[in-house]
C-alpha cells in the first residue's frame, strides 16, 4: 500500500495558511478536510493540495511528514512556488 505526505493551503483573511499530513488516499482525505471531518485545525476552511509525495511504507511516510511539519523553510518555498504559479494563471 502506498502512503502520501501532503501539504494543504487555505486562504485566511490576509494570508495563506498551510497544513501537513499523511494518508493512504489523498482524494478522500481532502474531502474530509473540506467537510470539517478532518483534523481539528482544518475545520471551516477551503483547502487545496499544493504538494504531495508518495511513499511505499507508512513508517517512511510518517517520518517524512514529521520532517516537513518541522521544516518551515521548505513549506514556505513550496507555498511561494504554488502561489506564484497560481497568480500567473488567474
């Protein structure tokens, strides 16, 4: 079974906020977050997956999720790349 580490982005009044998680089913997990059935932090916001990476085992995915959660510099780079691309297409 494959597992994914993902980064979600939502617009909050004047800024963008992000959330990092892991799952074995990206589509269902995003639906849960957007229907307020996901993590407590994600309730009440419209989320988009802006980054995901596939891993072959749960233990590796959990380790990588932890690394991404703590690496604010990498998260910021991913967010900036996405926002730059998104702003240029709208």
